[in-house]
């Protein structure tokens, strides 16, 4: 081995023709490359930088060639105990009791005679246990928690052994038992049923929204249980249902809220009306002085109804959206503006000093006045003539 120094370290290397193996340098022809040198039944051993081949136990030879040792010939009658014979095997040997002993009454039933040096043994066969002097069957299925069978199987005890059968609804596979999917068959359930596979079983049931009735699946009326919002209508459908909010409400049916049509709609009412929202709807109220006729607001002629309740000495004048009372000539309006019994009062024309001409006297009348001459006044004729001229 050669040592080579490096700055701060060193390395060891084998000389030409040798290789490093487990801390030493050995020849390249050692056990690392002996695949084609040693016999398959031999092992390679390193020694002083080289190697040698050694046949394994039960075989002999040079190592490059190995053959079986026949222990029965080499040891002769010393290889096996009395009442048995030796049988050679590859690399070893076995001792077998005489057949006469195997089937004789030396051992109890369900046991096997095993010869020993100077004696023999009668161990119970596999699947049996010694109870006193008898071999009794072992019930391997006795403890379910320690069952020898795989999951989803049933253990059946037999004499000296046991059998594993898959449970109903399961089928055997290489690793145990697997569930049988009965729903793969179209004939498992009725055509109107749904098949659901279960562990070791299956279930036939009506689809969602249907129920069993007289061996048939019929539609369930979900609306009978009022599944919708109180402000929604329930519509039953085959196998299902739907909820619809009432007109004037919005939502998905499981919840509903009022629609404010006065905000949601553009001009829902006539231009002369005001919109008032109501639960589920709205109303249009015409402005004072107008009457609702369908979607329209038309003027109310208040004067057609008892003269608009004006004073008896007043005239009712209608206009769009209202009316007014106008006191007749000879009357004047009070603070009620001609409306009602106190709406007009008589105008006393005689207050004016020039109301009547000449020497006539003025007499106030309801809504008017009269000019009269004194009794036996000769100027009456002239006054009447004056009036005629004035009226022409």
C-alpha cells in the first residue's frame, strides 16, 4: 500500500494489481472477482492478499468443484438412532422411523413416531394437542378474535385442520375475500329502484322523491309538508318539487322578500299619481282633484256634485285638478272663498252715497239693491225716463 501526502491530509492506495477491500490491499484475483472461479456450492475466503475456495457444509471438493457428502455411507449405522434408517439429501441427511413403527400402536392416534437415541417420541400431529395421553383436535375457530381466516370469512373446524369460507356477499381472491358488487347486475333490483351496494349485501330502494307503494315506486308529494317559504308556492314535480315566490316577492322560494315596485319599476304609476308600496304589490293614488280610472288619473269636475258645495249665491268654476267658488254679483267672498253656507255674504250697495240718483232712496236687497222715489214724487216720471236713457 502506498501513502501519498496532501496539504492537510493524505491518501492510501494499493499498488498495481491489487485492490482495496475492507482496509487491506488484496489481489485483483480475490473474492471480489471469483464468480467464475469458485463452485456455486463453495464460498470464497481471503488469505494473505489472496483467496481460496471452500465447499460449504455437507459438500466436499477443491472449492472449484464440489459434490454432496453421503453422510449415511460415511457414518453408517451411527448417523441415525435405532429403529430408523438414514436417507441422504443434498448437503445433509434425514432419519426416518421404520414404517412398522409409524403405523403401529406404539403411539396414540393422531400422533407421529419420532425415533430418538435409544428411544422414541410420539408428538401429536399438526392440528392436535396432547391432553393427558390422547391427542385431541385443536379447534382453530374457537377464538374469533384470533381467527386464522382472513377478514369477511367464516372459519369451519375440521379434524386436525380448518377451512375458511367467504361470508355471504363475498367472494374469494388471492389475498382473502372481497365484497361482491351485486349492483353490477341489472336484475338485482326492480327497474324503478336504485341499487346500493353494501359490505356483503345490497339495498334496493326507491329514488329520492319517490316511495314504495304496492310494490312500485310512486312520486312523493313533498308539497304536503310545506317545504317552501310562507310567501312562496310549492310545485310538485316527478321525484322532486320547486318553490316559487308569490308575485310581488323575490327570492329562491326557500326565502322570499317584498319587491318595492315603486323603486324597482320605472314610472309604475300615472304622472298625476303617487306610488305606494304594499306587501307583494303597490297602489297608485291619484293626486287630489283627480279620479283613478284604470291606469289613468282624470280630472274630477267637482262642480257636477252639488255645485261643488259652493254657497247658493256663488258659481262653481272647475279647473284641472281642482275648482273654485266665485260669489255672484252683489255678494262678496268671506274667508271661506265662497265655499259652504258662510262662503258669501251680501254686498250692501247702499253704503255708497251715489248708488241711487237724485232724490231716490237706496234699499239693499240680498245680492242687489233698489232705488225708489218718495211717495207722490213728481220727479218719478223724469227718473224713470232717466233710467231708460241710462240703460239704452
